[in-house]
């Protein structure tokens, strides 16, 4: 739980600094890049959490990876994180920043999980439906695939979820058959 507090505090500080400097969009893109890079490479994630690798070596690696791709504020932030020996929390910090950015910009996240990907017309229909219930907020649609659903979809918007998957319908049928309302009367 302490790591969560630390990550939220660092993320809040970075958000406040980006707002103060008027570079919120740039820092947001930078932190998304950092988050995607860490998630894409397990070796990089392990390296950041390793106590064996020295801090100055980690700083060199971060500069080599993100050198010309991120802005001055984010570069300075990564330098501070490594000097404070919090580079192991960098993924959680980046995730917390993205979450706080969405909250600040009032962006509603909709996650749709399907057995197969969505085509363009379905994606547009889902966005239209979510926008109607979002009362004017901006929508970010995240698509996931899960072969275990067999068909249908699971749509999660905020704390609400619609499960229209085939696997859910099968489980509901199993539950209704297990209740067995038939009573012998002879």
C-alpha cells in the first residue's frame, strides 16, 4: 500500500508541475510512452527494480532509451526518480499519472473486451452508445481481446459493466439448470 501512496504522490507532483509550466499534454504523452515501454519489456522492468544495478547506470539507460523522445520536464522527473531510488516504482508512477491526467481532463475510459477485435463500424457504434451515457465527457476506448468469451462482449465504463458474452450466458444457463425446479409428485 505504501508503494501506491508513493506513486500517487509523485504522479500528482508531476501533474502539478506540468500544469504550472503549461506542458500537460507533452508530459502526458511522455508518461504514456514510459508506461508502454516498461510494459513492453519485462527485462527493462526487472532492470529498473534490480538493486544490483547502480543508480548512475540506470540513469544512463533511461537517457539512452528515452533521450530524444521525451521533453525536458519528464527527463528531469526521471532523473529525480532515479536519484531518490524510486525507479522500481516508475511503472506505478506512470500509471498513476495517466489515471490522474484522465481525471483532470474528465476523460471517461471505456474498456470493451471481445473474443475477436472490433471492426471500424462496431467501434463507432460502441463509441456512440458510450457517448450518449457519458453526458458530454470525452471518451477513451480501450479494446481487449479474450478468446475465453467465445462471442459477445464485456463493456466496462467507470464502475458499470455490461456482460453480454456467450460464456456469461452459458454460466447463467448452468445456474438455472442446477436449481432444478422440477418436483416429483407421485
